[in-house]
């Protein structure tokens, strides 16, 4: 990326024209579009009148079944790289499972722990940046210190991760979105996954929060293989360090999907011992309708292709317009899956770009949201979420964004 100079007068008049258009567009959050949600409308009439038995004869209308329905756990076992017997199907959200995992670890000693996290003088998590703002907010809420670690093209910078976890017993966890990461689109390389699985940690109760939210969310036929963290860690004698999370939020219905939690037998005993106090069992009616609708792994795959058909052109449009408008000023990721594009603008301009865009009626995720405590030290990263708006709106929003980048750079001089 070169940072070419921008003519201030042109940038100002382009921006004035933009404001004059009175746009109202929003590319802030990674939500599926209504058209994507329509792909799963059949769920609304499943499992159907009189159909309330799971494959093992369980009446899904009743209480119980803390681990979730085996038929649904089987469908997602391979995609989430957890044996079906170690994969639990839960409520409608994986974020709540991550939240519960942190809270339970604060309140109840984890397998391998010397004490509860609440009794530790300090708890730290490593936060690969740019990363997912809701991960950061979740841990910040409980006073957990987030230590930023740079993301590379292959995942978190493992030289830094290995040093920090080996030297500091207060480092109890790391946030990871290993496939089509939010927001960079990076898939962790085999080497990164292997190093995470095998590294030496000072904390005996260190956990990798492996949020595989985009496990099957391919945009192209070129599907990267993710190494199997749980298997590698188990092989290395560290089975308990892995917490796997996933959900169907961006497969079926974002507000009415199914969340999954996968881990070692010891972790699962700890988990169900605690969650059994919190609930008598998950919504198995929803789990059964998901099993009927998706059927098997091939069913999930076929369904995801339909999603790619809808959102692929939106990602392509962002790339095309950024190439036309900002090739001389900015760089951006070209993800082959997931929900986000990361735009990197010249240092010190991201906040101003977001402010200018807001004034012009284009809502962007706040600059800094991709970093702990909302603080991007370079003030350079902007997350673009192109899935929800219509294609024409995405195009319009990105053209508007380019006008704002040019003005922010021109003003900076
Ligand atoms: N993890 C990541 C990385 C996400 O991007 C999102 C949604 N934006 C979630 C989790 C939320 O998942 P769920 O709907 O299952 O709570």
C-alpha cells in the first residue's frame, strides 16, 4: 500500500456531494440478510404436528437431556472437529456458552486448576488483534486483562503467544476464531494450531477458547483445512486445554439456532456439573427441527452453498469497489469465507473515517472495536460487514466509505 496524497478540495467537494445524498446505510454487524434467513424458513414448520420423538425415543417436549440430541451432535461433530460423544448441543447461542465458560471458571475450579479464577490475584487472556469485539467485551466485564497479540496471515503471532503463556501464570486463556477469523478472514495454519496444542503454559488451567463460528462458512470452492486442535492437544497430553464453541446462528436462524460446546471428558464433567444447576435441559424441539432440516453433514454443506450464492457477490463487490477507489491509500483482506473484511486505512485516520461516514448516513462498526478496550493504537482498522444489506446498498456504502477515507487522509495532510 502506498499512501498517495489526496487533493483536499476534490475530497471536500466529493464528501459534500455525498452528505447531500442523505444516505441511510448500515454495514456494522455480521448479520445474515433476510434472504439468507429465508433459506431456513422450513424450520418454522418443523418438526411438525405430532413429531416429537428423537431417534432414541426421547420426547423432546419434555425436560431433560442436558447434553442435547445425539442426532444433531453427530451432524456437527466433523465440522467442529469434536467426537460426537464430546460435543454438547445447547441453547440458541455460542456466545452465551463462552460467557458461561468464563463465569463457571471464575466460580468453580477447572480441571487442573489450583484455585477458582475468582480467587486468582489477576486473570489475563490473550486477545489476537484485530479480533471480535464481543469476545473482548465479555472478558473485560469480569475484570480480565486482555493482552493484545498481533494476528499474522496464519493466525496469532505464536512466538509472542508461546512466550507469554510460558512466562505468566496469570494468562489463563486465549480467544481464537480459527477459521475465517472475525474480522480478518484468516484461517489458522497447521503450524499455529500445532503450536497452540503443544505449547508449554505456566498456568495449569490454561484454556483455548476455540470459537469455530465460521467452520462451514465458505465463499469459494477453495476450502482451507483447519488442523484438529482437540486431537492434537489430546495427543500432546493437553486434552483439557481446549474449549470448542460453534453454532448454527449463521447456518440457519441467527436468533433461533443451536449452540455447541466440545471438550475433553474431564471438562465436560465440570461443565455439566455446573450447567446442570442452571438448566434442566436445552430446547430439544429446536434441536430436533434442526436435525430434520439439515439431515446430515452433506445437508449442511449444500445449505451453506446457498448462503455463499447470496453473500459471495457482496464480498466481491466490496473488493471490486475498494480496488477501484482506494488501491493507492488502503489495504484490505480478501476472505474466502466468514462474514467480514478488514480495511486498513492510513495510521491515525480510522476514527475520523467512521465519524465522517456517520455524518454522511453510513454506519460502520466503531473504529477500535476490533481491539481490547476499543483501543486500536494505530487507529487504522475498520471492519466491514457486507452480509446484511442488499447488494446495491453494500455497493453504495463502500463507495461512500471510500469518499470518507479520501477526505480523512486529505485532512490529515
Ligand atoms: N463468535 C464469532 C466469532 C462471531 O462472529 C459471532 C457473531 N458475530 C458469534 C460468535 C456469535 O455467535 P452466536 O450467535 O452463536 O452466539
